[in-house]
C-alpha cells in the first residue's frame, strides 16, 4: 500500500507530514532518541525506507543500532522522536503503539522457532483467517524458501541454514509492511551465509517489504543494503548508497570501518602538503594545519628497485617512495605486504592479487593513486 496526500482525512495519515502527491515512505523515523541511566544511547536518528528497500544500520557493538531497532519494533519506548509506518504514526509524544499493532516482522540471531511445532505450524503461527487460506500461504512460502518437503519436520531436524529460512518464512507469513533483522545471519557457517543472504534478499524484494537490517559486518551491509546508515556513539554519522559511503567516507574512522587503511601525515601549506610521495592538494586546510592522507592497501602500487632508482613520477601516481619489506602474508586471493618507508620510518601496507611474497628486507618502490586518496584533518 502506498499512501499519498490524498489519504489525509481518511484516517491513514496526519496532515503536514509530506507534500501533496508525494508517496509516503513505508517506514519513516524522525529524531529518535533514547537514554539509559542518564547516558545517551541513541541520539536524533532519522531514517526513511521505501517499499522493497533494504537499509542497514551498520556500526560497532554499543553504537545504538539494536536499541534503534527495538524502538522501531515497539519493544522499547522512545525519549524523543517519531516513528511512522505507511503514513500512520506509531510512536511520538503521547503515543506508543504496541508491537502487534505496527505491522512489523522481526528476525533475530537465534531464529526463535517453536521446538514443539512442525515447520508448517511454525510458519502459520502468526496467521489468522480461514484454514485453507493459511495453508495456501504456508505452502507458497515454503516453496519460495526451497523447503516445501520439510512441512512436517520439527526445528531440531533442520540445519542452521534451513532454520534461518523457516524463520524468514514465519516472519513474512502475515505480510508485514516492515521487516526488522538483528544480525540474523551471524550464526551461520561462512560457506552458507552468502547463499542464504542472497535468497533472503530476493524474497524480501519480491514481497516489497521495507527492511531495516542491523549488522556490525561491513561486507554484509555492502552485499545486502540499498542504503547504509553508519552509526557511531548513538548517532548516524553518514548515510548513503554502499558505493558512495565506501568511496566518499565522511572521516577517517568511517574509511577505517570498511577496510584497512594507510595514514600519511603532513602539514598543509598553501593548500598543498609535502610527503615522501610528492605534493598532495589539501584545499580547505589552513596553513600549518596537520592533515592525514588516507589510502587503502589495494590502491598502493608496487614497482621494482632498479639499482636504487624507481619509476618516474606521473600525474596519476605522483612520486614513488622506497620502502623495505618487513612482513609478507599470503591470504589466498591476495597477499599483504608491509613496508617500512626509508624516508620517515613509517609503516604502510599494500595488498596485491595472487601470490607475491617478496623476501624480508627487499627494497621496493611504492606509488599512491591520487584519485583514491582521502584527506582529513589531523591531530596536533
């Protein structure tokens, strides 16, 4: 169901929440805040999730993402802010609808299947209406999760991946408008996880369910989300599509959350910073201000030493700097090579595809892709 401004006055929405003709988000969260014992756990969180969209709350443990999920579900009260589902206010000043009145499905790490019920009975647990209609819905969902032949089995007879799919079917059975998922794949074997996540995502998209997924794993967020909301200290510090949030991090901590990083420190002067790798443009930083130039290991280029000489400078890669290998590790798809730089003794790590295991102490030249660097204020 899509609610528009035409629905105002019909009991589906309150006036003044959106512009005329504009579709209302399936889920909208405004200024959500929560404190415990005087400590702010969630601060001014805002989200907007459309039908069929997956938004991921990503961040380290204790950043407030699970508390945000519980407030949306209605199992935790809010100190401030509003929660709207399909144009109807579920929580706000003077209002707190219970979970069963919010049209929300929930999936958690432990799946919470009823051990004494069969698979079919578990899936139909939250359904109401004629028995034939309930049975048809159960059959349809079990077919879509590939477990139609498991209807008469009990949860203890299923693998972890099969239990996860049954939990998904049960959560989707009442056709919830919003699905909340709190690290539902964390208990699965790594080899199963990718396939289960892909199958889950496909079904959620087909159902046009708005999904909020909580995870602390950047790879999972990148794989599943249409939009990522990166949380830190109870706040959303950056949100956007996975490509944008990865390639345009708001600060050093955001860049480091998604991958290992190298940090090159310097001082800005005349919008330029001198480094062993040549000059970097650092506009917007005052003269004498410390800056940190961030580059990921996969964007360092390695070249061979030619009698103490390296490759010539280029506009794209700048000036090469020499370092000596202090560690090399083979990880299967790639190798990590750590260098101690001759210019200042700093340590930098490069990742290269395939097998590249240079001897310890070997001199090699490193170059930095200028278009893959991020420049942030440094610390004095």
